[in-house]
C-alpha cells in the first residue's frame, strides 16, 4: 500500500493534457483514469475495431466526455477561475454568442465582454508564468516541487478544497502511513489532524477499483476490514473528494 501518491495528470505537457493521454514506449495511457492501451493490439468498441491510439481516444470520449468537459468540471481552485467564470467558459465552449450567454445568465452583454477581457488577461499571465517556471526549472535543473531534501506531493485532482492541508512532503506522507496504518492497509488509529487524515484517506481509497460501482453495503464491508468506524471513514472519503455517490446513496465509486 505504500509508495508515492503522484498522479500522472499533474506531470503531463500542455499538448498531452489537451489530448487526454500520454504515449509511452509500449502503450497509450489515459491521464484521467490511467487506463492503458497496448500498441500493436486491436480493440473492439461500439462494434468497431481500433488501434491502440484510436481506442484511447474513443475511451476518453466515452468515459470522460471530453478533456475540455472534464477540465471545466474540475475544482475551480485547480483551473484558476471563479465559479462564475467557469459557467461563462462552459457556455462559450458550446458555441453560444455573447448575447445568448448573457440571456442565459440574466446579465448584460457588456458583462460577458468584461469576462472575456479578464479571461484573456488571465490567459496571457498564464503563458508568461508557464514560460517563467520552465526557464527556472531549466536553469536550476530542478522542478519547483523539489525541496532540499524532500519533494512536495500533489493533491488528488478530485479534491473538494485546496489549502495548506495539502502542503505535504513525501517524507511526511511516508511517516504518517507508517504511524497510522499497518502493512495490510488497515488503520491503527484514524488521525484527528487534517493533513494526516488526507494522507490516510489517499491510501484507503486504493482498496477500491476505479470505474467500478459499489453499493453502500459493499463499501461498508470493505471499509470495515480497514477500521471499525467505517461510517466515519466513508463520510470522510466523500467529504475530501476521493469517493462520489448518488443522491440516494445506492451507488458509490472512486472519483476520477
């Protein structure tokens, strides 16, 4: 159960992010759910045959809608926009005119113009920032998340809130897992401190398979093997964005 908690999603290039997958030596891998498609193999989907690359593209479309759709649904803290800006961007992505967007949102057309101006400024700032960060990384031969003797971990991409609780290093993570979990992945003590709680929850979610739907009974049975207070663990997994569920609690799944 131990090991780093890196997600491929955070380390891809902009072009790979736009495509939704990375090309490896022997396969293509979806950056959202990390499903792999082996090169040289033919895949059948929707009564059609696809090579590995096309199968990856089909998978992304079928399972995740589209990369743009997925990004727009992410926590606004990750994509750097407000809820209102995300709503405007979502409507822009459908091809609506500014007048139509204004009507849908119940605002003046000039308001949409102002949003376009602010979003354009953010786009320019982002390009400069990315160029600056890449240049710093090249000149120092060191990424920004590398400390003198440790490495900063990334928050899981489905996190519901991003704050200092996610300022976690690899060593902190390793120590917390060792102190609060045994070798089988069961919890010795469920931590009270938020940062440690997030680390433990990120390990617990590994007991569940991505893409699989679980009933509440199944969720409870798995969690009960990990900790006697399975209801508290279940609620925490949902609260911190590791697990999603239907409104009637009839179905649970790992958030991707």
